C-alpha cells in the first residue's frame, strides 16, 4: 500500500516497479517534486486523466515525468464509475454551449474508437426517446432541431408503422425520436484497459490511499506574484487499512475524486470558496422475465428540471434488460443500498412506455450516486442545469479541479482526460469561460 511504500522512502521515476526506483525524500522543499502529477480519484475520470497525462510528456520537460493515481478504496472504480447505466450517450441533452455537450460528443467518438482498438466490449444499440403526449412530442421536436441545426448529432423520427414493427411492445403514443449513435459499454473492461495502458506507460496506482491533507510548498524565492502551488504541493496520504500517514510532493495536483471531490477541494480552498456536493441516488431494477423483449434502449422524454433522464430501459452486453435510475436525493454518498420501496414509483414510470412489463419480474438490483453541484440540479439544459466544473483554480498554480462530474461522465471520460492535459500543456487555447 502506498502509505507504507512512502514511509520506506520510495519514489517512482517512470518505472512501474517502485522498488527499482527508490530514492530518499527530502525534509525540505525539494528542487524537484516526487511526482510530476498526482491524480486523486481512481474512477474512470481519474484513470482517463492519469493516462492522458502519463502518455503525453509535458512539452518543456527534459526529465522523466511521473504520474501517481491515488484511490482511497481497495479497488479502482467502485463508486459512480461502476454504478451507472453503462450508456454511451449521443450528446443530445445538455445545450449547444455547454462543456457537457462538447466533451460528450468528442468523448463518444473517442470511446467507440478506443473500445475497437483495445478489445473493450461495447455495442452501438441506438436509443428511442418515446413521447406519450403532444407536449412531449413538442419537446422532442425542439431536441431534434437542436441536434440537427446546432450540434451535428444524428437523430431521426421513427414512423408509427416502423416503430410497431421493430418494437411492438413499446408504447409511444405521440412519436419516437431515435439516437442511432447511443450505445452501451463494459465500464469495468474500460477501466481495466485504461489502467493497463497507464501502468505500461510508467504510471503508478496506489489503492487504499486516502488524501487527508494538502498544502502548497513554500516558494524558495517568494515574491508578491508567487501563487500558492507555484513550488508544488505536499499531500498527506493515509493508508485506509493501517491509518498510517505519509507525505509526498507533486508539481501538479488534479482533483478527480468524484463523490469526494468537494472534500478534496475544501482541503485547499479558503473558507469563502468552499464547495458542497449534492447527492442524487439512483436505483436500478433487474428484470427476470423473457418478455416483453426489446432490442434497444428506451427513454422517456426528460421532464424539465429533472435530476435525471427518467427511469429508462437499458441493456447490458448480454442482452439482459434493466430499468433505472430513478432520482432520490440523499444526504450521504455512502447510501447505495437498492431499496424495494422505490419499486412502485419506478413501475409507474416504466408502464408508460412498456405497458406489458411483468411487475413480478422486477427486483432491486443496485444503486449509484451522482455528485451534483446544485440541489435539485437538472441533468438537461434549461432551468437548474449545472455544467461540468473543470478548471485551473484561480489564485493557485498547478491545481486542476473537477467537480460535479456526473452523467455523461462515462461517455466523456477520454475527452475529459485530454481536456485536462490541454488545460495544463495544450498549445491551443482552451476556453475556460464555459467550464464554470
């Protein structure tokens, strides 16, 4: 575990064999930090970001660069990254000017290509968004026009006869809009591939390593223009098993801690800039019956201001049906028990588009938590919508902060990793005005 390794004064210099790269830590501010980058949070976003940084050397660097990925749990990706719908989103919902739209569309294309190149399971299943009322049809029409005229995201109307032929069990009284680029992915396989590529490139992963303290290293040549972090950062890391602590230093700190991202932010930010996350719990339901059979994803029309896209029908790569997630606001991100008490409300939502569903074949399966920056924060554009927060924090050096990375985070993961790399090292100017 990392804390004990650090106390043995080991330092990774680009080799995945930590013991082969030992050197002593300095008790004073080092001329060179122990790591070039430390990424906090070993979910799919942290993995994609760490890989992007480790496989793309800083352009001005003349020494080996090193990236450490810290994860507080015993395994990577056990929170939001593995408790979701595993959907590759088309990028329909989030508004033309949003960072979510930009990264979702770029990330979708990158994710399909990555899966093909690295043998990660995925399927371009397509998705139907089904309208039951005239008002829902009008909302779909506006969505279709935005996708066609502003986003360049493919959508098409499915005629009544075609819909009845392809999915006779699906109810869509007022119309069907198809997103042919939507699909599903093996999220665990994706994270395994990203970890392998990261470690092959010389990156290091430390599990059971919880960050409990962060402070800027004092500048050796302080001036009125020196910002906190300009000389690097010191992190105090606690071994989650033994509770022993150790310290490491890094040039650059990236907060990808997901459900714990506000806690990491608040270790650094002054009181007036403290952040809070709100937790939207979503319960998923397995389906044990062989009928009705459906061959694509089915979504309701998203209600304005809703905290999720609605209780939808998704498939796994084996063709098994599941439903969810719903939205339940909870006070703690540790509340991931799937409750049967959520079933009646979910069943009502499911029967709107799949009236033949066998209620007796539904059972609570699992639940996940989505970190949101606003209470009752809407997932789609409009009132209550909150965009991804990905930025170099003002008033600091060497700190990139990612907050509120919920759906479509999985779809956007590869693009987010590249975006963070470009914030730090990109030759092209990154528009940070759209990321707040």
